[in-house]
């Protein structure tokens, strides 16, 4: 939501036929950005799938820039995953993210891109960061261990943008979104983030509760779990569901939730996030992100709602929406992660943008999207 009273100006005004490259256009954020730009009448969007352009390959990225000459870049491509994936695939997460952002940002400089928006994550902040997390708290303490490699890559991206801006006069902006959810989210139970994982687990739990095997088989055919699809026998399916905490017993159906359920998390609807990104690209420049002229630091912008909720209460909202009657079992042997992660969005609000979609509304929309998709 644009705050109308704020005076808006920009060094560059994106024309509707500008060549705009959205890196990561199939992902949660990238697809929302494409949708937003298209709705606003931008007609010359450049997109490439991973098979068409491997952003880890420096030569391929250089060749793409030589051929297409993009004017504006939304850098939403990244290797992402939940707490387990981040902790297991540590080498992949730091290497691939560094390579993706280094290649795209460097080529943007070499090809005189007018403006670039780099997307990171609020996991860049210290594990025990003062709440709510302000941009100035970057690099003030140690990071959360489980996602440290990913966080370090994103911090490097912020500093790469800052450094190129200061040395070469480029116009690269960094934004750090809070936990995102929305259409085209990742519902793979092996790799997904907490909210989409909860939606799918509770959805399957509800189907199991109703003994609706058509729904269960249809779901597994669209997105198998560890290779198990809807063609498998009931015993096999029950086995893999149980492994991921969806269990049937004489007392009914239960859904396991990792940790105590007490950690507080902030969630932002992905299409709100996209709207913030397009707003900043249309109306703000790097010079708007800092005040000090002596030491230019922490120029990134938090994007969030400034409101949080416990994992337990998020699960209850989803349970009510899906009408699941079973129970939750909290596995306290699994890690909680950081107990509270709330962004301070004062900077973003002062730049002229505020979120619109409430969590209750967003959960309803995402459940409907998942069921229909």
C-alpha cells in the first residue's frame, strides 16, 4: 500500500516498455513480481528458467546480458529452504547463492543497468537480535547457526550492492523480506518453510480424518513425498505420512509440529512483498536508503508487517480454516530456532509503503489456492 502523502521522486522512471529482467520468476517472490508488473502494464519482461539460464555459470550470465541488455533487474533467484535444508546443505547454500548474486550484480554493473533490486532475508540478523530488528543491527552479533551459510551469502549481497554503488555510482537497492507465503509456495514437506508445510500437513490430516483417499492420492500424485505417490498402497502412504507427523490412531488423527510452538514469527503475503519491491523500483533510489555521508552502512530495507504470532497460533488459524478436528503434537526434541524474529519496518513505512493483507486473510487465500491448484 502506497502512503499517498509522501512526496515521491526517482532518478529513473521505469517506462512501460522497459526491458525488465525478473531472475527467479517461477519462485514465490519472482512469480508475484511478474504478476504485479504485468498488472501495471509493463510489457517487456525478460524471464529465463534454470534450464535456459544457469545463474551460477558466469559465462552464461554474461552472454545473457550481452544479448538481452536488460535495463532493470529484480534479483529474486536464490537457493532457499527450511531449517533442515539450510543446516544439511550448508556448502550448497553459501556457494550457489554467492555465485548467483555475484554474477547478476557484476553483469548489471558492466552493462549499465539503471536499477537493480536484490532480495535477501531477515535471517541476516544476529541470532539473539534485539527486537524488533532494525537495519542498524546487522553484524552486531553471531548468526543463527542452522542458516549461517545462507545468511552470510545474503550479507555479502548487501555489501556488494553497497560497494558497487559507492565505487561505481550504480543504483542497486537491497531488501530483506520477513517470512513469506503465498501462491507458488513450496509445499514439499522435505524442504518447505513452516507455514506451507503446516497447511499441507493439516490438509492431509483432515483428509485422513475423513478417510478421503481420493484427496490424499490426488495430493501425492501432484507432489510425491520421498517418491511415494498416490498409486502406492494405503499402508505405504500411511507410512510416509506418519514419518512426516501425520498419524492416525484409535484417538483420531494428529499432526506433529516441530519444536514447542512458542517461537514468534512474522509472515508477509508474497504479493504484498512484490508490491513493495515494484514500489521501491519505481519510486526510490539507493540515495534514499541512508542518511550518513561519512560511513554508508545498513542501506538495506526490511520488508514486513511489523507484527508477529506464535507458531502454535498460526497452526490454529490453519486448523480452523481447513476445519481439521484432530490434535497437534509438539515435538520438543526438534529445534525451535530463534524464539522471536520481528522486523522493524519504520524505514520502509517512511519510504512510503505499508502492507495490506492480514495473516488471517492470507491463510484463507493460500489454503484456497493450494486446494484448487
